[in-house]
């Protein structure tokens, strides 16, 4: 009965629906913040598993190369065997009935192909939000391919190196299922979006518009937080602007609406590093006059909040 009443009011009362949506988001945010450590540890476990496998693969390959060099020395000094040791790729199957040599190269994802190597490097070095985005795009490609297959169109399955990598890692660790690992990555990415929004990751990918919008939303959200005192909110606001100054030469926000109306990222050198000149930086709230021209307020500390 209560659920029916809530559903009816949500459909007829716009303000109630907005308030309910805000409460739901708050509860969701609290959940991800509370359980962030679990998601972080699960993701870290997968990353360490891959690093451990790649290190073991490298060591096994070194041992096999050592055996090969030993054979070469024996061949030169004593005539040696008539056939050298073959260094076979890890994905090449052994002939039927032949037991795989314990010293043969490992079946590491990083040895399969160029796409697998790129996926492994991304998995080790990039933000979890980017990895989650790659997995989501690959999921979409698989779903589209499956739909076409149902329609009778026979096409080759899409390349999904990141999904393949995650499946390999979870197959090797029987106590971590693929879906559990996949959800941990997604949930930790959501937690990171709540905590610091990946401003650095966005700027690294030249998504300055997206980064500016996230900064705008984070600043606007401070107005609705009632569980913190003014000094804490002011410190948070300052931290946001300090972060913005690392990536933007100019980022001006209308004090009345809270919306970004002027944005210029710092230029980069040929190596992709920002060229910053503190004297040219202008980041913060500004007041707009009736003609929509920006003018810094006297209490705005030269454009910085």
C-alpha cells in the first residue's frame, strides 16, 4: 500500500519526485563511499594478478632463452643435437598426445597479440573509470553482434581484448568470478566519480568540456550539503578551485547561476605537459552585469574563491 502511495505521488508531485531523486542519489553516494575500500581492493587484486602473471611469463621466457643459448654452445663445441629448442608462442597449441613442457612460454594475455598487449598495459596503468568505459563499449559491440546473429546475419564476432583479458584473469583465480570482478570495477569507478570525478583523467584525454562541467556540478552540489559546517565547505570549495587551476588557464563561473561561461585549458608542450604561468591564471567565481560582461567581485580574491 505504501509503495502504491509513493508511486502515485511521484507521478503527480514534481517537487516530491525531485526530492526523492536527491535522497536516492545521496543514499547511493553513501553506499559507494562506505564500501569503496572493498571495491578498491578487489580491483587492486586483479591488477596485481596480471602483474604477477606477466612477471612470471618474463622469467619463464628468460629460462627458455637460457636453455636455447646452452644448446647453441653445445652444438658448437660437441656437435650438439640436430634440432634446436623451439620457442613457441604461448597461444600455439601442443600436438595431440604431447605434454606441455613446464619450461615453455606461459599463456600470458600479454603474449597473445597486439590488441591483448594494449589491453594489458591499459589495465595496469590507466584509471579504473577508463577501463570500465572500455569494457562497456566492448559489451555493447558483443550485444550488437548477438542481435545481428539472431536476425540471421553471420558476421565475425567483434574484437574484445579487455573482456578477454578480464576473463583470463578470473579464470585463473577460481574464487573471483568474471561478473563479480566486472561489477567491482564498475562500482569503484562510480565511487571515484563521487569522490573526485577523475578531473585529471578527463584532462589527460583532452575532455576539457567534460571536466569543466564536472567541476561546475561539484561546486553546485556544495550548496545542498547540510551535514558539514561552513569552514569545511569553504575548504572543499578551495580544493576544487585549486584542482581546476592545475588544468585551466581560465575557468570563470557565474556566481548567481553557478554555471561555467568561460573556459580555457592550459596549453601543452610537445610531450603533453602543461605550460602553466601563474600570473595568467584566472579561475573562480565572477559576477555578471546586465550586459553579461564578467567583472570580478571585490571579495573574490582576484578571481579565486
